């Protein structure tokens, strides 16, 4: 007998793959966000409702969260093969939910966080929640996100 949770896990796995396509610039985010998506920011008190607001915050985050460039090693090469320090370190996919732990470094400060993604029965993201730690990282991200959103608002 298949549990309801098991039958939906395939759907969240597909959403997870599509999310990575978005991160790699291979898919437009509009294709995976529900029109009534809710975004929970770690720095705002109230949820942000709707595809456009969710897209705005995730777009700003994509510019802030790549983190610091990899440092050069003593032999002149890069310490990491990635173009940024951002990386997912753990994932839990169950039912219609994905919990993705990530790490990055911003201005030399270690940032640890979790993306919690919920999808509907059609494979669209209906809720995206971000949590961050430690407090100093939250403050740094808040400062950079507000600056980024302000610059996005003033872009013609």
C-alpha cells in the first residue's frame, strides 16, 4: 500500500530538480511559482504574498547568497571549484515538502540556513520559507537584501 506522502514525494523531487534548473539559469522561476505563492523571509515579520513578490525576494537573494568568491590557495588556484561559496549541504524530500540546508560565506561571515519549499498537486511552489543563523549572519543578510531590493526597485 502506498501512503499519500510517498505518492507526492515524486512530485517534490521534480520541483527540487526544477529549483536547481532555476538556480543554474536554465529555467525561469515563473514556471515553478504558483500565482498565490507565499514567501517567508527571515528578516520580515509578515509573509510576502504572490508570485511577483516571491520572485522579487528570490531574485534579490540570488544576488546576495552566492556569497564570497572562493579564496585563492597558496599555489594560486581556487580553494573551491565552485564560482561561489553557496552550497546545499543536506536535503529532505517528503510528501509535498523539501527542506534544503545551505551554507555560504558573506563578507567573511559564515551563513547557515534552510530553505523550506512546499508544492501543490500540480508541482508549483506554493510556499517558500527561509531561515538563517547565526544572528550576525541574519543581520548581514538583512542589510544586503534590503540594499539589493532597493536597487531592484529603482531599475528601469
